[in-house]
């Protein structure tokens, strides 16, 4: 109680909260990731030849230098970024190089590990460029419509080139190949985030209620139907089931995040099932993949030997709980796709269920940190962009893991960071760079707020959500 005649003193302002930046933790985790990758590389050589591979030191130095350069870029340009994103990417990329090198030993005339290391170097270079040059993720919103036009051009280009293994998703010129759809997925994520951030109020308006399900009105179904038709068109012209599922799934997820309406999920699932069923029945290449999924051992019964899916299932079964050990499996019997579509079978056979679970946990943690960064942001575009980029990784892991384990039909996509594929590894490094930029903004904005009972001025923000 203030005595009479005295002036009440105002409470001092709440102190600004400075969250720990944790760049030291990031550096330590990067060192661990590099050491684990080098250990795996040496383990393959010891298992196969009884000696450490002669290129082990060079491999470790190369991976370590790339990781260090990326860390320095984050430390200087994104000091508040999530400390787990970069180490996870380094470990997955390093493990992918180990698995590809292990499979190269079975195919001396077709070595892919050196090329994959070159693509990884390019990916890290673009990672550094994004982190250094893109100072604010909100600048991307200005180029939403430019992004979608560019993405559509990239998707159409492979139609004019010869098919590879039944699908038209590659551009091959003078021995150089690129998969434009890998870059299109990032551009589409930027467009979807920008479009939905600007129109989320209209999209949230709902129509009839059937039972407990709230459905959208007919007037706002246009964007969903357009994207659905686009995904089906890509599937028909390019015979690429994975890309179609990825694009359509990405849009439906962002619709749900932007509006919070379960009706969008229901409509999206119905359209996806209808489109997949129709094309699976009418398109021969997709139909053959569905038949292989339904009857994986039919070729064995016919006396033609196991197909790729059957060999993949045998590899998982042979791995058991702890695996046969790096370099001691037989997943190379899968054939030409062992280093790309089916590289997860090698991990399952030689690392076992324990190692495979650890890999899935790494992917799950990468996706979770992306979602966490998005939810901590105040601007709708950044929130949707982070969720979209993380969902790209989640959808890819699901459709690839589901395909090689027989859960869903094979899609022909590349496992992020693990599988052979230059376009894939480059775009995944760009995705990690954008997530780092978003997480830096999310954690950085909380430093300028003022802590008051668990909230920041300018909007509620949970302290733990950005730590």
C-alpha cells in the first residue's frame, strides 16, 4: 500500500529474454555426424576387404569441410536457427554416401559414390547461398506466381524427352541428367504458402455439414480440383505416381493447416483415391506397379525369379533386428534401382530394424523441427512455408518407405539424402536451408519480445516452442 502523499512507483519493465543460440551444440552434433559417417565408411571396408578403405581420410575430410562451411554460414547469418537441422542433414547425407559406396563395391563398372559426393558439394554450396543471401523468408512471398509458372514449365519439360524405366521425369542431354520435378516441389511449396496465406479467410468458409464432417462450399473447391487435375495430368503424361501424390498431398496438407477445416482433408482424400484408381486401371505402367504390389511373389510362382519388390522384402527379412552388418548383405540382388529407389532395403538388411528405426527417427526429428519453427512464427506465409517444406520430406519418406516395404505401390522417388540422385540431394539441401532461415526468424523474433508470465508482447508465444 502506498503511503498518503507519495507517488506510486511504476513496476520496472519486464526484461528482454535472450534465448540461447546453441551454435556450440550444433558444432558438436556435426562432429558426431561426420565421425559416424566415417566409421560406417571404414566398417564397410573392414567387412568387405579386412582393411580400412584407402579413401577413408579423404572422405572424412571432404564431408567434414562441407559440414564446417555450412556451420560457419549458419553461425554468421542465422545465429538463432534450430541447432538440430544441419547435423541431421549432414548425418543423413553421410550415411547415404556410405550406403552408395557399399553398393558400388558390387558394381565396379558403375560407381555412383564419387558423383554423389560432387552433387552433395553442390547442394551444400546452394545451402550456404540461401542462408547467406536470403535474409528474410517473407521476400519469397512476392514471387509466388512466378514460382508456380516456373514449376509448371519444369514439370512439362520431361514430356519432350525419352522415358527412363517407363517414366518421363528426366531430362538427359549429352550424358547429363536432371529431374526437374525435384526443383518444382520447392517452387510449388512457395506458391501454395503464398496463395493460401492471402486467401485463407475465403477458404475457411464452409458449406454443408454431413454428420460431423464440415465440407467446403462448391465455390471454393476450384483450387483443389485444379491441383487434383494437374496431379493426374502429370501422372498420365509422365507416368510418375510419386510426384503426383507429393504435389497433391502437399496442397491438401497446407489447405488443412491454413483453414483448420477437416472437410478439405476428406475432399482431398476422395479425389486422390478416385484419381489413383482411375489412372491405375487405365495407364499400363502404373497398372503394372499396382499388380506387383498386390502380388509381389507372382513372378516367383511363374518360375521367373523374384522381382525387385520381392527381393526388397527378402532383404528386410534377412536383416532381422540388428542387421547383417554394413557390407555383408545381398541387397545388390535387387538390381538397377538398388542405389536409388530401393536403397532403404540395403539399410534394412545391413543395419536391421534397429538401424532402420534410427533413420526414421532422424527423418521424424527433421520434420518435427520444421513444424516447430513454422508454428512459432507469427506471419502466415512463413508458417505455411515451413509446414510445407517439412511435409515434402514427410511425404517422400512415407511413399518411398511404403513402396519398398509393400505398404503401397512403388512410386520411383528418391529417399531424401540417402538415395543416389543429384537433383534430389541438391533440393533437399535447399529445403534444409529454408527451414534454417525460418527457424532463425522464429527464434530471433522472440529475442526482441519481452517476457511476461510465459508470453511475449505482440502475440502469445510459448517459450518452449522456440527453444
